[in-house]
């Protein structure tokens, strides 16, 4: 256990351990913007808020968010490279590095990327752990190219 050295005037506090715990509650607004009967909009908390944030990061392209050019995974670039040589490991690396940089509340456990060049689509399932609640969540994103 962590101990902290106190001054002599504090008495025998140097031998006592300091135990602290912090419970964080994550809050976000629901992006459906549905309103309650009272007129307020619905809110998302804890794991639901982190899940919504992860999905937003995955669906946002770089340079899309004003004043924050590094926000987003930029997965749309893989839609136009379906004919070239790249594999699902590049998609997974892009997701892991982006979520580690932008969303510290989530730790990636597993990524399943299915690339379908014939259908011009990339289907991605990200399984992650929400650090404050230790719950495991899953987000599925389907990207398709329109002709």
C-alpha cells in the first residue's frame, strides 16, 4: 500500500496508509436527440456513453471534426482501396492506434474485420472493455461504398 511521509507535526501519520478510490461516471447525450415527456433529451451513462463514443470515433474521418483534425479513425479510406493489396491487419492496426489515442476509457480486446471486395464493403466488430466499470461491450460498424 502506498504511504506518504508527513511532517513531524502531523504525529504518527507516516505509518498509516492512504487509501483512495475514485468512481467515475461517464455521461453523454444520446445522439438520437429523442426527448422525454419533460422536454429534456435522453442521456447515456457509463458503458453506453463509451460505446457511443467508440462508434463515433470509428465512423468519423480525419479532418472531419472542426478544430480537431486528428479525431477519427478514417476507415473510409479502406473502401476505396478494396482492389489493392491490404489486409484486415491494417484495418485492425488503424482501429487500435486510434482508440488508444482518442478514447482512453476503452481498451480493445478483439477486432474482427471482414473485407468483402465484391460487395464493396468492410464489416468491423470491435470488442472492448470499459475501464471504469469492467464491462465488455461490442460495436459493429458496416462501411459500404455507394456507386
